[in-house]
C-alpha cells in the first residue's frame, strides 16, 4: 500500500506578519515556519494505517522553497518513509499547487492507494487543494474527516457537518481524504526519529518536472496589507449614581449606532 500525505509549511501563529514593499506577498526572511496543523492529523493517520499494515509506504509531498524543509523533516521524524519536495519560491494558487502535487505523485513511480491532506491551510484558508487534486486525479474525495476505519480495500469515514452532525461514507481505494481536528492525536517526533529523518530520502523536483507553468495560474495575488488598527476603546465614568442613567443611554446608543451589535 502506498500512502501519500500532502503537507504545507505555514507561518507560526505567533509570527508577526509584514507585507512586502510592493504588496505582492509577505516578508518571509524572519518567519518561523511550521507544518500546517491540519496536515499533522493527515500524517498521523497515515502512520496509524502503516502500524496495522507494516508493508505500507508513507510519502510526504510538499510544494515550496528549498531553504526550509521543516515540514517534511518533521513528518519523516514522526515516521514517514520518504519525501518529495517540488521546489518553487513563487506564491502559487490552489490550482497550481494541486497540479504540482499530482505531478509529484506521478513522478514517484508509485501508484497511490490513499492520498491524505489537511482539510485546509491556516494561512490562506482556501479549502481548495484536496478537492482540486481529487478532480485532477479523477478519484473519490471526502473532506473534514473526524473518523477513519480501514477494512481491506474499503474505507469508512465520518465527516463533520454543520450543527455537529456526522455523515458516514464508505469508499474504495484509491481516494483522497482531507483530515480535520479530532481525527486523532498527532505524535511528537522522538529524538531517534529526528536522527533517522536526516538519512531518509528526499526527492527534489522543479515545477517543470511536474508539468506546472505560469499559464496554470488561475489566481494572482496583489495588495497584501495589514488590517487597519482598531480605534482605542471608550471609557465611561459611572460611579456617580446620578449620572448612571445617562451613561447607560450613551453606551446603548453607541452599541446600536457604532458597534451595531444590538
């Protein structure tokens, strides 16, 4: 069984984001990068499948720059067997990334039985790549997965929907599955795992190798900017009982006309 896990590196949530001077992207020099948290659930699920099927091979795939391969090394330290990096310094859209992932899987020479991803990336929140990839590969796909069972070639998954209800799907392999928080508890990489990860193979490919060109872009980004600073809060003096009714009227009026929450 060949399991592919698509991962993305995203800025740490505590990183201070600064747009570039031309507004085309964000400054990346001082950013601390981490594996997209939803992708951690995908990696863990692949490793759980491998535990019950030791012959399975887990390959992690990422599209991004070569200067920082933290996400791939973390996944291999957790237990993945090998990795593929599609090199690019460009800020690609979801369609181009999906096409690059498809090309990387094809270049691996292995037939994918299960492709796991996170349900979305926490930086752009696009929620598109898993579905686009599945369409490109002409494979069944289920997203927002919180339950997973394998029985032979059949997979039963539970999908979270609005209102807290669950949908249950059964599908065969190959397939694309996008994982959500609550599916499992991702393991920490052990020290021996970190040491072994340094020796595990990582294939590097270019966008040309995987058949992606600038003409594949459906979306181009511009005018990145920070949201405007929030105005300072307003304080009201209501210690004098004689003024309390007037203060309450002012506060209610501002909540209605300015904040528009009532």
